[in-house]
C-alpha cells in the first residue's frame, strides 16, 4: 500500500511541499528550532503520503449535501 502511495503521479504542489518540508527540517536542525523542524516534518510527511488538500481531498465535492427540490 505504501508503495502505491509513493509511486502515484507527483504533481508540482506535491514536489513543492516536499521541498518546503526538507528546507524547514534543515533550518530547524541548523538553528535548533523545534517549530520549524516540526512544521517541516509535517510538510514532508504530507507530501510523501499525498495527504491534505494537495491530495485532492478538499475539492472532491464529497461533503456536499444534495438539495431536495419540491
């Protein structure tokens, strides 16, 4: 399952999240900044596992409730 997630097509936003995540982890390690490191780790995992809004979960329309016409 993880192999399937990692090998799904990578979009520009997914690459951008990964780059920002790595950058923030690097900054967090260099400056001993836990907040930057934590946010960087979050961004990295979101990119690797394709979760969050970048995974298409926000605009899927799954939460819409159909209106009954009378």
